[in-house]
């Protein structure tokens, strides 16, 4: 990694940005929020802005690039990184992992395992009767699931529910100089356009010809931004190899997302318009893909040799499941794996 004016050791963060554009035409569909819709706002200078992709959604997308065929296992390229695999039995027979669970290592399927919870609390030096030891907590998260440390986690399901860590890597996409594009359509029912017939035993609304409207946007400029919090990494007091791995894994996720993950929705498909630029520290250049992967493999081995990872790297938990009464979900369609309502983030 080349840098000129400022050394990485003195920097408190790495700030990056890249301009994007729709792959076809000018329109794109931003993320939407319940009871709000698109997040349109104005800058102090009056320019109209739009949040195209939020930090919480970007966290999910940066995690997704590390999965093997959508999960629950990690990709072959990242083999050796620690995570927790859960084998579910009982009313649900399946597999999940800390890589895809909505709250990572805090998933009820994981932290409810008493044996694992005991091991984790010991490794993290955690007890509800004494002050938090964030250094030990960071070491424990790194040991069992590096992604939970990298993307942040709120351990609400651990006794006392006091352990929270912020994101180390954050991303979001904004558009400036935006204008609305209104359109619409209709969902046609060739069998029952009047909407009076439904299948025997079917519950819910009756379907017919349903008109709808939609709002898309154009923009003068669309940019993706990324932030790696070096001060936060430094504050955890981890081994030098662990610090380097967190930074390099962040680079990997960002590079992979920009290469493979820019189709955000059906009507929101971007491509890069230019190269990713590091704006802070000055003079630093984003590493090439081959360099990132080579560094990752070396750092994974170094951390394993120093016993900074669980051995084996994949911790396997068996969890019995039982179906309970169905509750109406109040969760936002835009899932935030690290709890966007967490005031520490």
C-alpha cells in the first residue's frame, strides 16, 4: 500500500469514495423505509440529496460477499477465518451461522447454547457484576467470529445485555442533485379482475386488478463512501496481526462489493464510474485485488499460528428448535444485522 504525506500509523481512519452510475438509462430505485419511503433531504447549501443505501443495509451487503453460495458457510477464499455454524434440529431442521444470522453472534440460536455462552463469557472476561473489559471482549469476538467485531454487535441476549461494539467498517451510498421520476402500473388478474374470488381455505386479501404507483430518481452524481475506523481498532489493543487482518478484510469486502455486489435492487443496478479513491490519509492508494488476497492468506495463517482464532476455526453448535405462536413482525424490510437503533453506533 503506497502512502506519501501521512503514515497509516498516525491516521485515525481510512476514508474512501467512488462515483457510480446506473448500468442502463438514468433512473434508479433507492432503499425505502417503512412509513417514510425514500430518504430525501437537503444539504445546508440547498442541494437535494437522497440516501440510496444506508449503513445498515451496506453492512449486510459487505457480509454477503464473504459467503459460499449465499451461506451459511464462508467462501473458500476466506477459509480459516473463525465463525459459528449452527446445526438446527427439532421443529426446524437446517443450518445457519453467525455469518447470516440477523444479530450475528448474538443470535438466539447461538448465544442460547449454555456451553458456548460460558466459554464466550470466560474468554471476554464478562460478568454482569463487573465493568466491561472491551479489550477482552474484542479478543473474544475476534476469536470466535471476526465479522461480529468488524460489523458491530449488540449482545442483548447475553446476561445483562451490556456488551455493545460499534462497526469498524461502514459504508453508504448517496445521490446529489436528485429529481423524482413518477410512474406506475397494474397487477392484472386474468381469472378474477373484479377481486371477488379466492381459493378455498385461503386467508387474507382478495386479489384482482390492482393499480400501483412508484417513484424512482435521477441524480447529477451518485457516490459510495466507506470508512474504516482505525482509532477503534487501535483502542481494542489487539495483536498487530489482528489489527492488520481487520483492515485487510475490510479492503477485501469493499473490493468484492464494488466488483460483484452493485445490483442493489431490481431497478437499482450500478457500475463504477472511475476508481475508488482514498481521501484520508493523504497519498494512500487502495491495494490491488491480488495484493489484498495474498495479504489475507498470510494474515489468516499468522493469526492462526498465534492462537488468535478458535481451533477449529468453525465452532459447531447443535441447537434444538420448537415452533411457538406466530407474532406479527414489526421488523423493517431493510434488515440491519447490527441493530441500527443501537445508540453507540
